[in-house]
C-alpha cells in the first residue's frame, strides 16, 4: 500500500527589504511603548494632521505606516507575518527598491482612502496607524503574481493565494459597506487603509509592473533623480567643452604673441587647467 506524500512546510527566506521593514516597524513599536503611545499623536495620520504646518504634516502619510498601537501586539504581529510571507515573494520579482516603493505607495494610497472615509463617517479626528495598507498592497501584488500558488493558512488549511487574498479584500469591502449603511461602528479597523492599499497593489501590478521590476536600477518615484543626474552630466559635458575651447584659444594666442600677451586672468586659467590635467 502506497503511503501519501508528507506535506512539506518551509518558511520563505527573509529578504533584505522585508528584513529592513520589519526591523523598523518593531523598533518604532518598542519606542512607542516606552513613550506610552506618544508617537501616535506625533506621527499618526488624520485629516487635520496632514494639513498642519502649511502642509508639512503630510509626512504623516508615510510615518503612520511604521506605527502600531502598543496596547495590542496582535496588530503588528499579523502585519509583520503577512509582510514576511508575501513580501519576500514580491521582492524576488521587483527587488529591494521595488518592494520598499510598493510598501510606501500602497500605504500612502491607503491613508488617503481612509481619510476620505473618515470624512464620510465624521471621524476625522481619529488617528490611523499601522502597516496594514502597505501590507495589503504587497499581498494583492503577490496574489496577481501567482494566483494559483498554494499556501497553508495558519499552517493547516491549504488554499490558493488568489482566493486567500480575495477573501481578505472581500471582507474589507463588505464591512465597509456595513459601516456606510450604519450597521457597524466606523471606529476600530481602518478598512479604508486596507482597501486603498489593495487597490494600489492591483494598479501597480496591472499598469506599473515594469517600473517596479526595474526599480533596483533607478531612483524612487518616477526616476526624478535619474533625470537630475542626466541634466548634471550634460551640464558638466558642456562646461568641459567650453573650457577646452577657451584653452585652445589661449594656446593659439601664446603661440602667436607669446606668454607676455596673456592677461592675469588668462594666466590663472592656464595654471588651473594645467593642475587639473596633471591630476
């Protein structure tokens, strides 16, 4: 009688970006606990917060992603577990920079959707914290990468990745509808952040996948740094051409009229150019 093959359960490797993000989240969690939650008022996100200091408060759209309430360890625990299990899979395709970019942009979109819902519910004073929006973006991206991949939910229930993530997103949508209808209180769970992050995970995979896959070879957020580097290189090349043209003119003048014909400024230029060539 042939026996059934044993189920192989293996933990995914801890990739560079995932390790860094988990380290920052856990570190901020511990600091926030030592400060009795003071970081939430400083760096959590809410409508009034992003409008403070002439718009400089918008930095909270990023900082809130690394904050979790110290009163419950389950929030950060589940976020970091999902980041660990799905983040490495995404990082294998998009690289370190790509995963960090996906994490940050998903979190920002999640915060904006949550703020929009807070206006609808009249809860604009409630601070939102947590990496859930960022993690949902990564989860959805992973689900579109390999929807048929089988994962073991809680280590015991086999389920396809696409179905698992789809169910989690459906729950968020369903409970948001119940809140809009007044059947559930609007506080507690930031479903807007979850859905906003999930939305960006879909958009990133569907429309911007190539930019994420090459993110390790370009600066963050659209290659602004790359354009600046090209502009600086062009500027330096133009300056070098101008120096060479001036040098040629001075050498021709020396050949024709001798060194005594040079002005003090022209002599200094020749000296600086000579030192640069020797280097």
